[in-house]
């Protein structure tokens, strides 16, 4: 199956937290036999800060926006499935419409949300947002994260530089994906704080949580609904309800205990949360929809699949 993807960037993680998620998903979909073309706009200086190394699992199209959009859409129309990710960063509203116009007999469409809380906040705060009417028109809706709140709401690192910091905190700025493991392995504990919209919706752990898990780090996270469906609090991850809880964890968790929590989290991540497993889930969803279309009584309806 040929996939044509519109996303923020596969080549650079610069102000692009979805980069490692894209790389993991599409590398594993490629291993399942999918042919992938990934189109990303040349914006925010990302092409000057590439950090992906060699990409042999996808053909990357870097385009100038909006000048090259028609050419990208024409190429997309030759694919079996066109994927529009949320937060491309340029011409998002136009792409949400134009991707649907590329549908044909053999070409289906998917909206793949890599930031469900932000998308849901957008459409719920503005009843006239045109995307509300477009959602049911996609053949598939995939979301990063999930859980009942995300399903129901779908209508059927950075940011610290300008903040005052205490003397014992050192802000080091953007950390490229090639250095994530180094950072996660260098600390006795890694703190994850979700932004308000993610914490409110829940069931959407950020990529950095799984990266830290892969490095065997002991993670402290703020509390949000659904964390227990990904990792077991107290044994695989530490959950803090307040700043006092964070201080308590830091002071009262011995290094060996922190290592054991990090080890347990890594084992859980490798068992239940690998990109290979997620790629198989996508493959199964696409295959199931194909069988539905082939059935004499089958009806094509959007499939909502959620996973982190």
C-alpha cells in the first residue's frame, strides 16, 4: 500500500515534538511493506537543523509553501491512503479540506492527530471551526493518545526559556533527538509536566515519557487520567499531585529504588508500547476497513483508533 503523508517534519526535531513519533511509526510501517512518501514544509529553519540521519524507510518531499502545495496534492492523489497529520505548521486548514478532495475510487484519507488535546480545544472553543464538519468525512481518524475522553470529545521540553527559574535550575534550550537518551540517562529522575490541555483530557502521554522509559529512566509525572493504562503508578512510574510530592520523591527515593522503577518502566514499554506494535495496530485497522468495503453489506465509516 502506498501512503502519502503531510506532517510537520520527519527530518528535524527542531520545535517538532512529533519527529520521533513519526520516525518510529513510519519506519515500522515500512517494515510491514508500506511505501511511504512524507511531505513536510520548509519552515521554522528545520531544514538547517536536520537530525534524522539517513532516512531509508520513506521518500521525503520538502516543499515550499504555499507555492508547491498543488504539486504535492497531485502526487498525493496517486497514493492508496493520504494521511493529514495535525499541526503541520503551514496551511493546515487548507490541507484539511484539500486532502479530502483527493479522494477517489482507490484513494482513501486519514486524519492522524498527534496532539489530540490541542485539536479538541480548537474545535470545542470555536463552534464555527470548519474542521468540525470535516471530521466525519475522513475514512479514518487516528489519534496519538486515546481513552474514552478523547473518543467522546472527537465528536463521535519547549517553552521554559522566557520563564523565571530558580538558581538551582539550568535551562539548556532545545535538545535534538540524537541527545535525548543522553539527557534521560544522565539524571537520577526525569520530570514530566504536561501542559494544561493534555492533563485535562488525559490518556495522552507525550513522546518524551516513552523515550525516558526506553532509556530506563525513573520518571516523575504530574497526575492525569489514564496514566495507569500505560504504566503502573508506584512501580513503573511516580505520579505527583503537587510540587510537594515531587520534592518528596526526590528526597526519599534512593538511587537503587529509582533504578528499579526505571527498569520496570522500560520492560513495560518494550512489551506494550513499541512503535512496532503501533504499526501493527495501524495495519490491522486499515486491513479491517478494506474487508468492510469488500463486504456486500459493508458501510464505509470513519474508524477512530487511539494509541500513544
